[in-house]
C-alpha cells in the first residue's frame, strides 16, 4: 500500500472524527436577564436535548462576563473560563445523561441543562440491520436467543421496548408481521 494512501486514510479518519455529530448553538445573553437561550430565540433556559456525539457551542452575545460551567459532580464536566462578548466555547458530549450547568458569576439565575440521549444508529426489530423488518429478523433474534447468534446493537432485538431481548420479543415481532400487531418500539440507540 502506498504511503500517500495511508496519509490520505489518516487524514480522512481525522475528518470523520471531527465531523461526527451535530453542533448545537446556545446563546449566552444578558439583555433579557442573565440567561442561556436557544440560538436566535427567547427560549431560555435552552434545555437542549442532543444525541451522543453532538457538540454544544456556547456563543456569548451579551455584554458582561459569563462562563459556561458544569455543576459540581457532573462527569465529564467542563468550564469555559471567563467569556466576553463574541467569544465561543465548545464541548462535545460523549456520554448519555443529564448535564446541569451555570455561569459562575450569576449561578443563582443563569442556569441550564443539556440532556444527552443515545445516538440513533439502528431500528428496533430490524435485527439483521438491512433496513426492513421481515421474517429474516425473527430468525436472527431466535438465533441470538438459542444458538449464540449475534445481535448488534442489542436493541435491534428488543422489539417490545422493555429493555431486554427475550422470547417475548420474537412473539411481538411475529404478531407485528402476521397479525397486525403493534410496530416495534424505539429504544436506546434503536431510535431510527
Ligand atoms: Ca431486517
Ligand atoms: Ca424486549
């Protein structure tokens, strides 16, 4: 393999890592009180719900000094340090969870929370990952349960959304396919 190919591959890998997830902007304001707001709106606090891998970018569009600082005990945490008009701070969220934060100068009133959900990478019930829910998916779940077959991610087989993959999911899928039963329930990263 040529050296140029490897350099290209490493470059592309870096590019893909860099572009993983969306960027969500939150405005830091003090014109309507000390607040964190959804970008370009008066929805404050922003209370943004994002997916794992997304990055929040705080943009200071106020006049006085602020920070975006995770509450004590929040892991992984962040602290922008002092921000002034026009400055920005980015933090990538790599774990699911609830992340409360505040401005250290106005912590009584300037508070917000980022809610991080699993990234959607699969579809519940589509056990073989081909995009459709068919009898072949039932077979995959049966193989997983009784023949050490592979099911990845596990939520693909959790058709009834109760948190585990059991025979009841096979029954659920069969009912969906042949008896007009309810559709598989979105769960965890199977939320497509
Ligand atoms: Ca399928
Ligand atoms: Ca289940």
